[in-house]
């Protein structure tokens, strides 16, 4: 009898140890994803000294990424739902890391556009794969926190990117910079394949298996059925409205600070990590707070929507950014906005897993991500035109208004977030 108890305790410890290692690797994967995206937005100021790239050309380079990202977000979600997170994330990270390395041989807008396209092909599977891995490895009552940590890696990558890129640009140049950052992905790949061996897969209890909504449970990966589902449409519309805001932040803030506040590349690299650090805190705190409310109330709907409401309210001050002359105040407002986005996106994605379960979550995450990328794809070249001929103000107004609008849509069309396993998974 004591031997049996010892064995059970050992297995419990091993399972907890394993799923937190996996969560940590997911954090690193999303870190690399955003690091590899941010490298260009920081180094473009140096690249433009060597190559003739206009603002409109830069907009089209970013569009190259968004075209493939839009397609592969959905396709990656479908494939990862079919083949699992282990193989899906291995392919995704390996492919985009190779694409990052290819940036080092670019000599024109066409080259950068092509390699950004390939980067998007690989990165499309990252977030659907991360959410799928949480479902496969982590108990239900820790899903929001695990998702927050995994998604929070994007903030870590973005925090690291500016100072790392500025340092490497000054010491090895922009071409070697892409070689180095691309190489990080292959180190991650070896660790991922080692720690996700089948022998390490934990056995989750039935209470940890998320329930799927009726139509989706019957048809699983049937894409037409998903597209007819009301909840899917709501998640897709929300990402379509909101994703251009974060792409605007990610691609254009360095140029905005340089042009509107006359900050040097070194100064930008020294402060741009602050909003992204706030994003990471928002991701993790949003997951922790949501899980805490869930454990205390057993009300999944309240747990997710309370945090999303707080997030929507915190974005409103962004409306004033265009009228502020102090870059310090701008960075503070950006930090609040990024923190709010972290709260929002963690609970938004966790709500998808609550509603759609293990069989289709990656696909729904993929569909919504594709919608956001398509919206951003249309908008990014337009941003270049607006910035060149008018100002950044229209984007600040849009960014400050749309999260509250999206939350109202969410409340109206998804009145309840529920899981069949609510009672069991809350304990």
C-alpha cells in the first residue's frame, strides 16, 4: 500500500513538472515568433540606409507577411487539430526560423516581401499550436494561466527584440542579425522534440477534457460547419476589428517615435521594451485572475468576461496619444494599452477553448487569426499612405475606440460561456 501511494505521488509530481515545462517551451516559442517579427521593424531604420525602401514599400513588405499569415493561421489550425501540437509546432518553428535566416540575403523590397511571406507561412501555426498544446497537456482549471504564460511569450520576444537588435546592429550589422535570431529557433526545436516525447504525455482526467458545442462536437474539423456556427462568427469578427490595432503597434511605433518625437534608434531601443513588458504582465495576470475568479465562483462566463471588460476600459486613453507632445507620456499610455491587450487576448483565446474543446479549438483560433491578418493586410499599405500624406492620428482614434465596441459585440452575441465539465474542472 505505501508503495502504491508513493508511485501515485511520483506520477502526480512528474505530470505537474511536465506540463509546466511544456508551458515554458510554449512561452519560448511565442517569444521567438515575436522576436523574429520585430527584428525587421527595429532594423528597418538601418536597412533603409543601405537599400532604397520607401514607407509604402515597407508597408508592402509587411503585407507579404500578412498574406501568408492570414492563410496559414487557418490552415495551421486545421493541420494542428489533425496531427497534434508536437508535430505542428515543430514544423512551424523550424520553417519560420529558416525564413528568418533567408532575410540576411535580401537586397530589395521584393526579397524582403518574399521572405516575410515565408515567415508568415511558418508563424501561422504558432498560436493555434500553443493553444492546442495547453489543451493536450494542462488541466482545465489551469488553462487560462497556462494560456497567459504561453501567449505572454510574445511580449517577452518583443521586450528582448529592441535592445538585442540595437546591440547586434551596432556590432554585427543587420544581415548577421537575421542569421542569429533565426538560429535560436533550431535550438528550441531540439528541446521541443525532446520534452514532448509520447512517453512524457500526461493522462488528463475526463474533467480536464473541454466540452465542445453541439454542432461542432458532431462535425469536428468540418470547416463549413465551423463557419456556420454563430460563436465562430463572433470570434472571427472581433479579431477582424482588433488585430489591425496590434499590428499597427508592432510595425509602426518605432517609426512613429522616430518621426513624431525625434527619438534616435538607440533611445527607441532603450524604451520600447516597456509596453511589451506590460503586455506580458497582462497576459499572465489576465490568465491568473480569470482562473482565480473561476475557482472562487465556478462561473466560467464571469471569469472570462470580467477580465475582458477591464481590458476594454483600459484601452480608451489611447484616443489622446496623437495630441501628446511628451514621449514619456506616450510610452506610459502604450504600456497601459499593451497591458490591456494582454488581459484581453488571454481570455479571448481561453474562451475559444472553453466553447469548442480539444477537437476544434486550434481551427477556430486559426480562423479568427486569419480574419485579423486579412484585416491588417488590407490596412497596412493604407497606413503607409496615411502616415506619409496625413498623420498617425486616425490609427490612435481607432485603437482607443474599438476594444469597447468589440466587448459589446461579445456580450451581445455570446451571452454565456459554459462548459459541460464546469463543476468538476473548477475543483
